[in-house]
C-alpha cells in the first residue's frame, strides 16, 4: 500500500512548520501520514524537516524513533535527489504514529529554538541554495541519515545528525545559505568524530 499526501501550501518558517504539526484536541495519535499531509507533499525540504526537527527533541529518546526518522529522511531525500515531483512513501511508514501528548511536548520543547532560527534567517548566500546546488544538499542528507538505524545505540549521535539535517533543510526552505553551511559543517564534524572513534577501535 502506498499513499500520496494532498498538496497544501508549504510552511514559510520553522514556527509555521511546528504550528502545522500541532495535534487536534480530539486526536490521540499523530501518524506520519497526518504530519506529511499537513506540511504538503511537494516541498521536500519542509517534509524532511518534520522528522529531522522531531529527532532533535526528546522524542529521539524513544526506541526505534531514530531508526524511523532515518528511514523517512533517506527515502524522501533520495526522491528529491532524483527529481521526483511529488512525495511517495510506503503505507507501513505512513501508518507509524506517536502519541499526541508526546508530540505536543516535543513541539513545546522546540518552540524557543525554532523562533530564534526564524528571527535570524533571511535570504543570503543564494548560490548555496540554488537549484544546481540542491543535489549536493540532498546527497549530504542521505549520507548523514542512512546510518542512524545502527547509530541509534549511541546516545545523542542521531540528535546531532538530525540537527545538521534540520539546518540544511531550513536553509533550503528559506533560501538561507548561512544555515546550509552550518549544517554542512556540523555534519562533517559528526562524521570526523565517528571516523576518529572507529579508527581508534581497529
């Protein structure tokens, strides 16, 4: 089973993205389908931001959530990399859900840093967010996220990686090259640290 979300106007800021993800009062669970449908199925940076920012929050401590987030981000970024116009995700991923209570707590936790990022964001260093440069960004996101199912056992690694992905996707969404560059640098630092640790173990 596969599902394609409806087209909706994409959020223009991180605060708008979080507001779009707020559960309704009568809603006990928030599924992946609900989240993607609220963000819209054509803005790949905004859709990737959903699991990325949630993995920066305390939700990343729930077992299997980093694995789910890594799979979602890898699949979405791969579709963007190969030029797909509309998001597609398999039904078993779209049906995965988190409780509305945990979702609301995560969104509350993210509210202040999201507001700070929005305040200091503006279009700049546009070549970094140009159409020609976007494949490099999506490839970098895949390289970061594809290993999260294995790295889930290491505390905070997936959260730092998700932070790098969040900055890159926020930079694409707002055409802010400064956030893109910050995401590249953080992602490179994470892999450098992991390679250093690995080389010390062999």
